[in-house]
């Protein structure tokens, strides 16, 4: 049981288009699950919206539990006391030549590891940049359920955005190709980041413009 939980703006926005009766049920389910770990008994659209919100709640629960464990370990831990506080530990004799060799070897190992890591990262990125497989990117994004739920909440359009996502991904990929930035997407993480930026600055506005109603005044 917890005394509080985080309620994000995205939760509020996702619930704005839900009828008030159903909205109240979802609010109750969020509170009961967040504070008392009570599984909600929801169906239909209520359950769908709750599933979009649930990953954020679970993530904060884990952070809360890990924080409690860390605090508990901190109370039990600490540096052990000396058997004799007045006793001063004997300092080992320094061997300048030996110390210097160890430092040099450590530095060499660190440099080698760093160079190997950079070489591997550069190799992976160069290999990924050789081709831009738009179909593969789209399929990977659509198969990532966690990402789909997250981007659906961020869209501010609610559950309806899931059905729009394939078409929006096509428009996003067409945009990337049109500006010649295919090589800027070298992995799926790049694609997720660039899609979020594209939606916030281009996609959302296009959808809003498409949904604007045109009223014709009769003669």
C-alpha cells in the first residue's frame, strides 16, 4: 500500500474525450491500482485506456520499491568500526617504480577498451547507415507494443491513435526520405526519437487540419 502516486498530464489528456461516466470508472481504477494494488475490473474502452496508462504506474511502483530497499540497505550498511580506534593502520611501503608500472598498465588497458568500444560502435553505425529499410522500420515499430502504448498517450488523441499509427508511420518515412535524412536513422531507437519529433512538429498539425469542419453558409 502507498500513500500517494504520480498522475501525469498524459493521463488527464487521454481521458478528456471519454464520457464522464466511464471516465469516473477509469479514475477509480487508476487510484485503486496505484495505491492498493487492486486489479481493475474494466472492459471495452475503459480497459484499453487503462492498459495504456498502466506501464507508467508500474514503472513508478518499481522505482518506489527500489527506493525503499535502498534506504533500508543504507541504514543497515556503513563502514565497520575499528577494533581499536586508537590503533593506526600500518601504511605499506611505497614502491615508486611498481606503482608507476601499475598506473601505466591501467591507463593502457583503459585506452584499449575505449578504442575497442568506439570502434565497435562506429562499425555498427556505419553498417546500419548503408541501407534504409523503411518496411523493416515500420514493422519493428508496429510490433513494439510498449512503444505503441507510449506514443498513443503522447499523441493526445487517445486510443484512436492506434488505428492511425500505420498511416502516420508511412507519412513519417516519406518525410524522412523527402528531406534526404535516411542515414540519420541508423537503428530503431533513432526511428522512435525522430518519429516523436516529426509527430509533434508536423504530423499532429496535419491531422488537426484534416479534421477541421468546414461550414457552408446556404444562399
